[in-house]
């Protein structure tokens, strides 16, 4: 008996014993691409399909998930029985859900009508959502049908989400028809979907949506404009986005900070700084403002952070500034970032009295690659806190291991240094 015939026999035996896990393995082997055109498999495809349908109807959730690929490997012959399951209102909702999911994988025009009907007529939201997702996978095939569903209130939102999934320019026109829909979810979904297109009709809609009364719509508009830094000067996006830093909704304000960081420039830094130091700003927004000032990658952004260190009193904000300064990568900015951190240490900034922030300073200095940080890091080896000493050692190893090791060896022989530093140097050398 050849291997294929043996697998077919084993598959039938597993089916008869309701051993679905084994049956899945046998069917997966039988439908591998390498063997799909074997005459024995071609002859037994209908039997294989029947076995796969048995798993879909009788298996558990994971087994149904695992059998999905077998259906797609069998090809279009699987479409008709899957449609039959989808249209069978007596079938369990989970089985129908899987049928819809698998039909979406085929991307075949014969599946569109039944999925549209499910979207229109089903009372089950999960089934409708899966139908919408499956239609979204159809690429341009389903655009006409989905456009018609935009006219019906009970299917409009799911139709918008399906069109959004397609992400083809042919969806722009139908989506434009619902950007001012009375339903908030429809407007926000349409704005979000349109934001992915670089089409001249979209930016004016996003700018208008910045002032929508509904938070989800404003949020979608800000996030959409964040990806259009190419239009920053043409549309003066920095000025347009600045008011959203003061939006009553925290998520919108934070999205505006992120968007400004992508626009770049000193003007964006100028707008972010007051938000960072304001005692009325939510902490989440202050944190996003710190990150945005770093992501701007400008000298003015770093200088504003330096000023902020003297005007904010939150330990959490201090730590965020210190941590993100260590992530500066532009060579012309790493010197400035290191100088800010070294100034904190030398001026005995209040943050340096806190061990975990001092540790963060050490790690950031180690990441910035500035040799002038070696001596201050060595001095941190005398710190009474063990975590600070360990982070200083790690920073020295990361920054310039050979130079740091040489200096430590010289200090180890220097009897004039303070006992605490002597001990720290000895520990560092032992760790090297």
C-alpha cells in the first residue's frame, strides 16, 4: 500500500473513532502542495472534503481553526458546501462563523452574495463582523456590493469597515459619501480608512474633522494627519495641530503630541514645551510631550527638556526625560544630550538624590557614546546604593570598555582617593 492510500485509510479510521486531532494531521499531509496533483488525491478529493467538513461540524474551536488550511488547499470545490453551512440557520453560530472565515480566504466572486446576505440579515454581531472581514479580504471584487450596503443604516458601519480593510483607491469614492454620517462610529471609521490614502481629497476632510464634536472622529483625524508630514508646510500642519494639544480628551491631546513630533521643526518644540511644564496637563500628556521633544530630533527640543528639568517636580517625569535622552541617536545631538545629563549630576539636581533616577542617568550616559562621561560615571562607583554602582559599571562597559578599564586600573593604585571610591573601583574591576 503506497503512502497516500495508507494516509487515506488512517484518515477514515480517525474519523470513525472521532479522533479529530489525528484526522487533521492526516488531512494536512494529504493536501500538502507537493502532493495536491497526485492522481490518488485528485480521485479522493471529495472524500477528503467530507472528512474536513466533519471536523468543522464536530471539532472544538482550535480543531476548526487548524482545519482551515485544508479547505483552501482543496480549492473551489469547497466553496459550495461552505456556503451551504453559512446559510444554514440551524447550524451553530461558531460553525457558521468558521464557514464565513474560510470563504473569505478564497477571495472568489461566488462567495460574495452569501456573505452580503449574512451581513444584512444576521442578528449575531460576531457573525456579521466576520462576514464584513471576509468581504474585506475580497479586494476589489466586493467593492460594488459593499458600496450598496452603505445606503442601509443597519449595514453601513460594517460596510465601511470592510471597505477600510480592502485599502484600494477604488474605495475612496464610496468612503467619501459617509465622512459626515450622523453616526459617530461611521464617521470615525471612514476618516481612519481614508487616512491611508495620499489623495488630494482627503487632507481637507481630516482638517475639518479636527473640530468634530465626537472624540473618536477628532482622534482619527489627528492620527491621519500624523502620517502626512509631507504636507506639513503646505497645510501648516503644526499650527493646525497645536490646539489639539489642549483637547478636552486626553487621548486626542496625546495623539496631537505624537503628530507634532512627526512634523519636526522648532515650532513644534515651542508648542510642546508649555504643555510639558504645565501643572494642569495630565501626566500621560506630559510623558508624550517628553517623548515628542526627543523624537523631533532637534537641538531646540533637547534644550526645552533641559529647561523643563528645572520646572517640573515629578519623579516620574524626571525619569522619563533622563531615559529618553539616552535614546538620542543623531551624532550632532548626542553631545547635547550627554551635557544635559552631566549638568544634572554636577549641579546636584534634586533628581540625582533618587537612586533609580541616578541609575537611569548612568545607563543613558553609557548609551550616548560621549567619552567625557567616563569620569562622572567612575565617580558614581562611590555611590552608597548598590544599584547605582552596578548601573555605572554597565554604562562604563558599554561606553568605552578599554579606556574605562585603564582608568580604573590607575585609580586602583591611587591611595589618595576616598575609601568609598576605592571600594567601588575594586568592585568594578572584579566585575569586568
